[in-house]
């Protein structure tokens, strides 16, 4: 368990970012969900030989976009032909959007049904777990950052929730979401590697070998990672920090297109040295 100083820093970090994120709002005319296939491009780095990967950014409770994107991925896979395929979710499945419960159900369904389906933990999953354990500091942080919407999707009456003791709030969360689902979330891995690519939620700490990266950094890091031009020896594919357009840099690729409020959920496709993007868009 993290100490209070750690969580206080997260509180400051999240509120600072929320201010700058407001400028990202945009509108598009068509309400229909549609797909975008961006141009295929070649790079000097690649996946493990013979492997195609679709990495999906922060879903944040947008079950509608997640379902659309899976259909787009399936169609793309069919069109390109059969090959060993992985779908990797980069964490932050829950919070902010309206249908976190449905997203969790869909993900667990597909995890059992689709071979090579990998789900990584995000910082929002970590906040949920800590909140369910009765950590009062994290409960405030979580409820202020989309946790209310998640509890709403599980049918919790959140009206008087904050008046309760942290231990009671924890019990309420556990009862609503269920111990089985919480145990599954708690057991999610933090990284996945294929060839020259490393997949994780937030990023890595520059200057630290991959095998020595801390969970805290993999789930929460921002500026030290985002501002680094260091060659990591791998290309980090990540979400966590909202960006209107996918950021494609020599050392990292950020695909968190803020689906819960822009209506654009992004998947990065990688196969050998090829890259392309798939997006589900609800612009209404
Ligand atoms: Mn996120």
C-alpha cells in the first residue's frame, strides 16, 4: 500500500492535468460511429516475428466505442489475413464514462473467448482497488476522478456515500462490484513485451532498466517520461495522458485520445515493422 504522501502527489498531479485537458474539446458533424484507417507506415522497430498486435487506449467506461472498435479490429484482421494476433488493453477500462460495468463484463467475456487477449492495469483500476480496501485518501481521489460514474453503473446510490466512514465506503464498493471482479482487477499485469515494443499504461522511468521499473511509475508517471528524449532500447506504447492526436515519437507512442469525452477510441496496430491506426468515433 502507498503512503499518504504518494496519494497527495497524485491528487495534485490529476487536478493540474485536468485544467490543461479542457483545451482539447472538439466537435465533428456526423453522429454515426465510424472507422478510420490511417496510412500504413514502416519503421526500423518491430513486433516479435509473425505477430500482429492491436493495442487499445483508455476506454474509461465507453462500452459503445469499445464494442465498435473490436468490430473494426476483427474486420481489419479478416481483411489482412490470419496471423498470430494479440489485443492488448492499456488499462483505465473504468471511470468517467457511463458504462464501466458493461466494459468490465465485455472485457472478461472476450478474455475468455479470444486467444491472445491481454488486459493491463491502469491507475484508475489501482484507485478502485485501494478504495475498496477502505483507503479514505484514495476514495476521495477516486470519487472525484470518475469513480462516481463507475459506482453509478453498478447501481450504487452515491448520494450520501461521502458521509460514510472509509471502511463503510470500502464495503459498499466491494459489495457492488463483487470480490471476484475486484480480485481479477487486482491481478492484472502492468506490462507486455513484443519484439521492440513495450506496452504499459502510463510509461516508464527514464534511466531505469525495464526489469527494474516500479509499478507506481508504470501506472502513474507523466512528465519525467513524456518529456524524455532518451532512447529506451524499446518503443513504449502507452495511454494515461490525454492527447487529441496520437503522439508518435521515436521512443514512445501515446494512444489515449480521451474517448470518454472526445468520442474517439484508438487502437494502434503493429505487425513486424508496420504500423497503422484504427479508431471508433462517435462525434455526436
Ligand atoms: Mn486514463
